[in-house]
């Protein structure tokens, strides 16, 4: 007789019925009594119980106590056989019944004779087969596929399930009539948690089955009695089996159990389908290989790297394990070579080629085989690829960010602190440049925490600078100075302190100290910072440090409306061109534009500002400078009679600033918009705008914009005959800044000139401040 072959497990015929059934607990004993009472009848029985609780053992027990104990016991797992083969399996088929049926086949219904047919996982029986099985039970006859003759079914059906069959009936997944036909008797099997008293005897029973005898100390037994057993008796048995292979000696103590209990795999908590789905969701293309790697890794972990023991756990020869490990070592070597090659190409500035090599390395890691053991290589691949992307596409590149973020996730737990800090710095820069200030502050905070945890001074310095810089754009100028101070970065003198990123940190610190001091009205401090920046003489081998110093200097010179602005910006432009510092070239051109505007050379000013901001800064850095640009360009537009364009620009910049909580130059932007409105003839709008600017500047503690807004407002009030209000507004703003400002600063000079021109203004101011500034 030709029997068609398939990959499904063959049913076991005549499984060892002599296997002892262990269980003295009251609940289990009651069940056994019931088993013995039901067994001699030939009625159908449904065994319900959680997975691994011993349903098959009970089915054997039923068979053993039945009148037909000498007859076959056949078990068929309904979940393990593909639907299209199940019917032939059960009913058998005649020759030629379907394509490929070269011979006839005797089905299990016939094979079982007068014995017990155990249908395990009956809940998985395909819906199409359910009425056919029902008919067998009702008529006690069946017809093999392709046959015209009915045969008598003489056996007994015992079914089992861990599912709630009534729920399956409600959901339409199981036929109600079959359910009632099967559950003539229902035996409910308790889970191991409900019969913990059986645990010691079960441990003894399974220990005795080991090739090497095992003994459990009493604390080990009580630990096992207390453990959770979602996989029930099968889980307990696997644990003892594993101990039998892996324990160093025969005595098992509670301490040794910890590791084994923690490492328990619970495939029984899920069903085979779910388990397979989880495996199919593994990373990489080749899922079979991924699943195999997972098994190998686990076996090695359980056997603590012992290949012979791992091979035993896996049920393969040691050579198989060795071959797989050898292949992995080769792959890892290749990974290291790619990483080294990537590093060399980065050093040589060939970022595109480096990215290609590094990506190759990443694709090697796509499967799960190397992911665990090559974590460090994985981290460096992602980090270096991030460097390539930011070098090629700018700090804000999405690819760079995603590499950095993945690197951080992979790098958790690795001892690569300097590299992790450098990634965080990269992420922070990108967030700052794209005006994601809240996120930038979060990253700076993370850097501070890491720096504090490791106590690394350089990392802490970087972190304080990052935080101070973020705070500057958030408009919290007093906190900028406090943060730089907390980081021990102030009063660094003329020396150079390089940050871990290779930047001249002291030049940057002086810049933000100066800018914040300026906004707070501490003009003399800001001026000192400007002078210290100018003292940082160019050094041939450190052009980038000089570019940083010049950046701070031109920016401050612009704020101070100094005559040196043009010369400094020119110097910065030349330096940046010479060394290819595109972003710094943009800054230089932009400030050149500001200087040209001051001199009234409007067309050239406009060209320089546009080229600097749009041509370079936006392209190579980000939109961080948008408010400085909008403020200065709006002034230029007003000077050339394009007030409406100026208003639009200022309004757009205000929207952006508000959306990103960027407040560094918010007062200046509000003033610029008010000036545009006034130029457009909207006097009321302009007055309102200036009042808002005044309030905003006051709230931010920003002195220059406060005085400027008050001066412009006073000018409007005086022009409309409200001289008293004008004088009060001006005197208030000046008084608030009094004692901190340099008398020579142009903003103050304009304010004082106006106040002096108002009736009683000079006397009023001098009387209130007790000063005599000699208007
Ligand atoms: N009372 C018991 N005495 C001895 N061994 C038992 C007992 N109960 C279960 N076992 C053992 O536990 C393992 C699981 O038992 P069994 O296969 O009968 O569980 P099951 O409930 O049918 O599982 P599943 O739901 O996965 O089909 C088997 O190795 C079995 O020998």
C-alpha cells in the first residue's frame, strides 16, 4: 500500500500507557476518580485544561482503564496537520481519490479499531471537517475519500483542548452540535498552580528520568513550589530536563534555580501559530536562518557557551554547532574590516565611499546572527554612517539623525561614553539648527546628566555650553550666564579650550557670554567679551578657532553698531573662503550686508544678506539665524521703501519664532513689524505693536529692545501731542536700564536725545535717577 508522505508529524500509535501519572493533591485525585468512573463507558470524552497540564496523560489514563485497554491508542494533533491533509489522515482514501493518491490509505478511524482515537487540540479542527466528524460520531460509520463503501467506526473518541470551546462556538469557529456531541463527559484538568502539592512528587518523577540522577535541596523544592508555571507540568518537566543536561553536579539548590527559572522559555504561553509569527517578524531577509540563529544563541546562553551541551539542548551534533559558529566568526571579521575601511575613508574626507562601506557592514548585521555579539561594531557603524551623512548633507540631515538615534539605541549598555556624548552633541546641534529648541534642551539636559554621572570634565564642559547656547535662543539670557558659570566656563581667559568635538569652546563661550550680556544691558561686559574675542589672534594651524572668534566679534560689533563691523566681516569672509567654511562664509556675508546697509549702500547690502543667509547659512546650517536675518533685512526693506515686504517678512519670522519658542530677538522682530506698519500708515497698529514689543522686552529682561521700543513709542506719542506719556515711557525704560549701560551706546544715545528734546524731559529724568548724563 502506498502511503502519501507529508511534512506533518505522524500520529503516535500505542504511546507508552505505562507512564506513571503523578498527583496526590486532592483536586488531582478527584479528577482521577472521575477518570476511572468514565473510562469503562465507551462515551466520548472532552478533556479541558491549560496547555501542558497533562491532557494527553489523562487521555492515556482513560484508555488504560477502559474495557479496550489492549486496543490501539492513536493520537492526532488537529493543530499540526495541514487542513488539506487532515481529511485523508482521518478517513483514509481509495486509490486515485485525488491527484497524487497513487495508492489507497487506511485512515486513523479505521486504524484505531476498537481502541481510543485521541483528538488533541480539537478546537483547531477545520470547520469543513467538523460536520464530517459529527456524522462519524452519530452514525458510527465513515467513508474513505474516493470510496463508495461505508465502514464501521468501532473506536472511542477522546478529544482535548486548551481553548474555551463555548466561546469558539459563540464566535462561529466551532460547531455547536459537534461541541455537544463531544462533551458528553467533560474532564477539567487543573493547572499546576492549582495543585502545587504535586510539585515535589513531579520533581522526583522527572529527576528519576534523567540520564544523570538529580537531587533537589529542600529550599530548591520550595522555590519551585512558589514559582509561576504558565506552562504547567510540561514547563516543570523541561526545567528538570534542562537541569539534567546543564547543571554542574547532581545537587540542585535554590540559588542555581534563579538563573534557570529566569531563562525559561515559554512557547506554551503562546500557540504554535503565534510562535511562528514571532519568528517571521525577526529582522533580516532569511527567516529560517534567523530562527536557527536564535535557537543557537539561546542554547549557547543556556549552556554558558559549552558547545557540547548546546548541541545536546538543540538535539544536533557538536560539529553542527561548531560549523555555525565558525561561519559567524568569519562574518564578524568582515564586519570589522568594513568598519576600519569606513574610518579610513572618513579621515580622508571621502564620505560617500565611507558611507558605502559602512552600509555594507550594516547589511551583514541585518539578520539576527551577529546582532547580539557584534553590538559594539553595530554601534560604531551607525555612528560613523551618521558622521558621513551629516558631512554630506548638513547637520539637519534626516539620515544622519536616524543613524545617530539608532546608534544610541544600540549603544545602550556599551562602554563608549565619549562616542555617545559626541552623538548626543551631533543630535543637539541638529535640533538647534532646525529650531527644535525644546528637544535641543532635552538633549542638552541628557548630556549634562551623562557628564555628571561619568564625572568627565570635557564632556561636562560641552554639555554646559550646549545648554547655555539653547537657553540663549530660548531668550533666557540671565540663565545663559548662570549656566556657563556653573560649568566653570567663564573667566577662561585668552587660552583656547577645545571641546570634545574639536571646536574652540572658549571662543564660543565668549560669544554667548557677550551676546547674553548685551541683551541683559550689561554692555560693558559684552564689550569685554568682544575685545577678548578680537584678542584671539589668528593661528595658522587653527583657522576654525579663528572663524569662531570672528563670528562672535562680528555679531557683537553689529549689535554695538561699531564701525569695525565692515573690516571684521571682510576678514571673516576671506578666512572662510580660504578654508571652505561655508556656514561661516554665510555669517560673514550677512553681516557685511548689515554694514553696507548702515552705510546706505542698499542694493549691495541686499545682495550680501541674501547670499549670506539663503545661499550659505540656510543651506549649510539651518534656520537658526532666521530671526536675526528677518530683523536686519526688514530694516533694510523699510529703508528702501518696501514696507509691505518688510511687514510680511517680520510677521512670518514672528510666527516661526512663536511656534518654536525662539525668543532671542523677539523684541527686535516686534519693533521691526511695528515700524513696517507705521511706514504703511497704520499708526494705531504700529503703536499697539510697539507696546507689545515693550512688554515682551520687559518680560524677557531684554534691555536694548526695551529702550528701542520705548524710544520709538515715545516718538509716536510726542508726534501726536501726547508728550507727557512719551516722557513717562522713555524715562521708565531708561531708568530700568540705568547704571548698567554704557552712555555711548547708540540705542541709549537716541533715547536720551529724544527725552532731552521733550519738554521737561531732561530735568524729569535727572531728578528721577539722581544722575546727570549730560544730554
Ligand atoms: N500527572 C502527570 N504525571 C506525570 N507526568 C505528567 C503529568 N502531567 C503531565 N505530565 C508530563 O507533562 C508533559 C505535558 O503533558 P501533556 O502532553 O499530557 O500535556 P497537555 O495538556 O496535553 O499539553 P498540550 O496542551 O500542549 O497538548 C508530558 O511530558 C507529560 O508526560
